């Protein structure tokens, strides 16, 4: 098992066209509180899209929550991130394993893995909150690098891409994680 940290990614990002109405001008207060609506063209894709191909900007609190979960993992204190999770959580990890249980059990399992490491340090390449327009679902996407120091002193790095789903209460209930080595294999 290469990685056990939180989550994965099912990032379905479709092509978008942003337009704004030519008859109305947004006020300063409108733009500060409400993002401009996005209008997407209907596009015919080479493959059927089973979930959605229509996304817009989502609630930035969701991407903030994901980064706070990452920080709690780095700090070795998953209990501090407990309130970001729904009562039931499903994690699809990069090694192919799936954890699906009540929040406290999932957190305890991830904490158990984190306790095998002496240090973790992450850096973030990108984070975005998105919303599926046709499904009315909130997601947060994160790309980053995790550096793990094992208790024997060995240091590993892994590039991660995670997609987190947030339920109607704003709690993370599903995560998909994909991983790759940041360094190509030596020949």
C-alpha cells in the first residue's frame, strides 16, 4: 500500500463558456457576494458522461475544509478535522482500497496509518470548489505533493489528486484519491 491518506479524484472538468448578460451590470455588492453565473454550451462528447459534464464554481468553504483535513493529517491529529466529515464516510484510496464506515472509525483508521510516520509535509499545487449544475452536488478538488518521513528515516514523496464530495449539510462524505510518483523511474 503506497498511500493511505485521504482521498482521490474523479475530476470531470468539462469545457465551459462564461457569458454575462449584456443588459444588466453587476453592482459591487453583487460581485462580492455572488459569483457570476456560468452558461455552458451543450457539447457532444466522444463518450457518454455518466455523472455530469456541467460544472460551475462551488462553495470555497469546501476547498478550505479539504486543506484543513490535509493540514490535520500533516500535523498527525485527525481528530481536529472530525467536524468536516459526515456521520458516514467513504474513501477510495489510491492503492485500490476502500474505507466505508462511520466517521469515527474512518478517522481512527487513517490516524492509525498516520501514526506509523514520524513526519508528513504537504504542498498544494491547486485547489478548487466546483458544483455539478445538473446534479446540484458540491465537490472540492485538490492536487498536491505529500512528503512522508517513516520512523526508520526513509522519505517518500507522492503526487496526489483528490476529489471530495460534500453532502447537503456541507460535510465531506466521499473521497476519491489518485497517486503518482513525482519522480520518473530511473533507467
